[in-house]
């Protein structure tokens, strides 16, 4: 069963794909059928810049536990970065 969960937001960053580094313009986060993971459904995270081609994409598939761990790590890194004053 498809969940149809998908959210897209504009972002700014860089990603590394098969042709090297490229600027990122969007993130796409969802939960649906896995493509390569052994899980039936996965958290799907894509970092993309479709303005320079469909191969300007970094894709990740995570199970829910890994997604929770990643969110916690990101939040902690953000807190530490803000506290550092840099």
C-alpha cells in the first residue's frame, strides 16, 4: 500500500553524486515503498538540484529507528553549533 507521504522544501547546501559535488536546492522527505532497502517501507530522503539534471540527486532510505536516530543527531549538532557561537 502506498502511503503518499512526501514533503518538499527549498534548501541550500552541497551534495556529492556520481559526477562530483553540486549545489543542492531542494530536499524531499517521505515515507513509502523502498527501492533498494530490504524493508517494505522506508523513510525516503532526497537532496536534489533538478535545475542541473535528474542525476543531481543524493538519495537515502532509512528504517524508522534510523530516522529517529538521525533526527536526534541533527538536533544535537544544531544545538552544539548554536552554543559554540561560530
